């Protein structure tokens, strides 16, 4: 059965290789990305981080009693109010978020895709169209996800319809919100603390998986352009994509449906690396960290990613990625240890009560 399945994969790859239209598309993808080779290099470094020893307890991620829509909306404002309290200077996050809640919807029946989003565009008559859609999935990360999408609406790209100078800036503030809000919610829901820790661990695993998707997309482009061979890919990347073919199968599905993602998930890799440093800063210097966060939002349409890193004192892109990669194991293990300790304490408490 396994041999038949792998044969099917090979047949699909051969079909892809004979698709000249897709080959031209791949050529355009590479030509339009001046950072192609660098992004593949970074994606591979993250993709090869060892996560094989980490297991996720899905019972901690999926909630028996999900957050309600009203609860999610209320906690969005509570979170941004807390940031304003830490640093009253600059943009008033709660006020802006509250104004933009008029565009928020949780109605999945009107959506073609269940993925949450925030968008703005000009209608044909010149009027502005704005919408924030948040899908409440019954997961521990639902509130953080909602805070993330509302964070997009805090940018002048939403409030003033300004064009973003550097697309690499689009997820910087929002991914910081992911980690900040997850930390904040531990205090709001102390009985769910272990769940939020598990969500942090899951986020790091997902970051590695996103890097593997980015890397695979890049390798597909190189394969289609004759810059590598199937044999070379099997030899060098078989451990990532052939032992478990789920990522490869999903990539082939997208290609066959004319929905090749073209390294789409790369937009989250650098923001995730930035967010880990900023979270550590938040723990020791909350006022200045939130001040920097607000400054990013206020300037995210005009600053480049290099401007941002310089203005908040994070060095170069390479330095930020190196920090993420070098400290990945230690940071993740710290979360695992914290989770195990809380679970042990909870279990000991239950035994003492009995």
C-alpha cells in the first residue's frame, strides 16, 4: 500500500513537471522576488529545527466550553485597554479598536473560506469597503486570533487606506499581538493557564511547519526551473517531505487546483522571530516595549522592515533570525517545563483533596 501511495506522489510530480504553464508561473515567482535565495536559506534553517520530541495535547487546544462571540469581542477591548494602561502615550489602541469593531463579523455562513481576515479596498464608486472577519473555532487561541485581526485594523492601511511601503511589515505588529495577548490571557483566565502555554508551544511548532511549506514551495520553483533535480531533492530533503508526505501532498493539491501558494507563509516567519524577542522585553520593560509596539503600528505603512528593526533596536534581519533559531530549543523547552510543572501541581492538589 505504501509503495502504491508513493508511486501516486511520483506520478503527480511528473505531471507537474510537464506543465509548461506552471513552469512559466514559477519563473515569474522567482523573478518577482529579489530575496528568493535568502528566503529559502532562512526557511531551511527553521524547517530543520527539531520538533520531533514535542507533542501537542489537542484537548488543551480545543475547548469543552468555547469562548462566546460576546466574550471574544469583550476581551479584544480589554486586551488593548491593558496595553494603553501600560503605555498611555501614542495611538489609543482601545479607542481605535472600538471604532473598528463596527466592521467585525463572526458569520461564517457568508464566507467562502473559514480563514479569518481583515481587508479594506475601494469600491467601484470610490467609497471604502472595510471588513474584519473572525472565525470562532472553539479553540484556546480564538481571542488572540481576534486580537490579531483587529490589530490589522489599527494600521493606517485600514484607518486611512494608505498603501504599505513594505509588504514585509503586514504581519509584524499582528504576530506580536498573538504572543502578547496569549500572555495577557493567562491572567484573565488563570484556570486555563496550561491551555495558553500549550497554545504557545503549538505556535512554535506551527512556525517550523510554515517554514517547511515555504521551503518546499521554493524547492518546487527551483525544480521547475531546472535548478535542481528530483534525485537531489530526495537525497537532501527526503527526511522532511517523504517520511510524512502530508506537506508535499498539500502542495501538490494546490498546484493541481491552480492555487500554488508561492512561499505565502514566509510573511509570518520574521514576525514570529521578532515577537519572541519583544515578548521577553515585555516581561522586563513593559512600558518601553508597548511604546515600541505602538510606534510600529503608527509607522507600519511608511517604514520598511529594516527601518523597523533599527528603530526598535533589534539589529539586522539575519540577527533576528539567528536569535530565533539559536534560542528555539531553550524557549520551547521552557514552555514545556512550565506546562509540566503546572500539570503536576494540579494533579498533586487533586490527590491532596481526595
